[in-house]
C-alpha cells in the first residue's frame, strides 16, 4: 500500500510537475475566435486575457473548447440549492471550479473524459484532484481551497477517446 502511494505521488509529480511550464505558456487567452472554415486547424489564442475573470474559455489543440467557471463556495452552494441538487462539498474548500469540454467539430460535450485538475496557490502550494462529472450540467467539477488573494495557476489534464490533452491559465483572486 505504501509503495502504491509513493508510485502515485511520483506519477502525479511527473505528469503535472514536468509539463507545468509548457501548460502555463500553452493555454493563456480570452475567448478564441471561431474555428476556421473548411475544417482547418485552429491555433490556440495565446493572449493573457483577464486573469480576474471567473469565466474563461480556451481552445485546446484546435479540437476541444474548454469553458471554465470559478465560483466562491457560498455562491456554489446557493446554485446547488436553487437547482435542487444534492452534492457534498468539501468543507475545507473555498471555491468550486468547473470545466465543460466540447468537441469543436461535432459540438458535442465530452462526457466520458477523465479530468485531473491542479491548482497552485500564489505561495506555491499544490492541490490536485480528479474532477467529478456532473451529467446534468455537462461539466466536470471540483472543490478547491483558494484561501489567499493573489495569482493562482489552474491546470487540467484530461483523457478522452484515448487522447490526452492539457491546458491551463492564471486566475487572480482579489
């Protein structure tokens, strides 16, 4: 059991730690422009966008649109009550981060993906979780602790249809 925990720790560190600089540069941006006519490949928008915005959209590798939403826990709980959804929230968490993944070509949600998210605090503390799929909302969601003001790095790694993709951005909590 101890060996398994150590092995998983190494795997997570390698997956997120080694690719981190590439992810940080790879997926910054605001709303992407529409996909080009004729099914050509779309480049990722590399502008920094508004780091304080709680709703962000990125085009990942020209084939998947990732829409992120960040809600303070009080707002998230209120939304769950209004929708009459019973979801257990992490008592240590201060925010809920959700992402919807849409195949650009078919315009269908990727509902069978395995999505891992890593949040790095302004002081460098890391929190990694596998996100829960919420079928009613066509999104993946997780509760995270964002206790201090500052610039957070939010990274995702997901696998869908046998293909792994990664993305990330900075979020400034005011």
